């Protein structure tokens, strides 16, 4: 009985690899980037995981421009999973995925810039990537962007913007945002609070991206 390509990838997203292995093997070897990515995912599963094989397939998919594969390849380099740890390579691949609007990669690229890992420290670029992820509804990025505005790191210090982004993150239980929001709120004037509340009311809810990470590359 044949199975459609979409049905195969739906099963993969659900972690159900048992009946799709032959399809993935055939399509991955034929150069299908998405099949290469999912075959890599299969090789991270359970006690029979083969990290180096997972890395090879993920790399092949990433080289074809698949952003999810690029993000996972970056994470493999960041943690030394299936390959040598290489922060510069992690930064490079996170940036490739970030430029394709992958919010989690934007956040991770920002973190590397903030810490000066994989390249020179650059708070301005860090804040830029945090903002791009935050605008997509990535809660930790919203918290980090709020922190940047509260402390003038890579952006001009702005309590209203700090209030906005920290409030958005705090809505979703980001603990560091809750504490930072209390500190910022204590420093704000009544007019600043009104302005911040108006911005917050107009922001609305923005869904986060669905994301699949090769286990156990990211927690």
C-alpha cells in the first residue's frame, strides 16, 4: 500500500517513524531535502541513535536551504552532537535560518551575539535579532528584548519599550520577565505607564512558530 509524501511527513512530525523508513531512505538518497532532514531525525531516536549519521543527513538538507535543517545543524554544532563543537559554524547556520524568518534561530543568533560566542560580541546586532524574533511572538526573545531596552544594551534605553516587551513575555510565564517588569514599572512615570499600556493593548496575540528539533539536540 502506497503512502503519500505529506502523510509520511505528518507521521514524522508526530514521531512515528516505524512505517516510513523505506520512503525516507529512498527520497533522501534521491536528494529530497525534507526527507533528508527527517531521516536525520530518525537517527536521533532512542538507544540506537547514530549522532554522526544524523548530522550528515541534517547537513545535506541544510545545504539545500531548508531552514529547519539549518537551525538543527546549528544546534548540533553548538552542542557538539554528531560533530565537533564549533561556535562559529553554529553562528553561521543560525544566521542562515534566521534570515529565512525562523524565530527560534533569530533568538539563538541573538544569544550568540550577546555573549560574543562564535564571533565578536555585538549588542546592537543581538538586539536586532531579539526584536525580529520577539515580533513573531517568541516569548524568551520578548523577555531579552525588554531587558535590552531596560538597560540600554544595543538599543537606546527606553522604559516604555521595556514595559511592552517584558509584559508580553510575562503573560506567558517567563519568570525573568516578571521580575524585570516589576523593576521597570517602579521607575516609570504615570505617562510612561499609560503609553506602555496603550502599546500593549494594540499588540494583540501573535502565535509562535511550530518547531521540530532533532532529539536530543535542544531541550
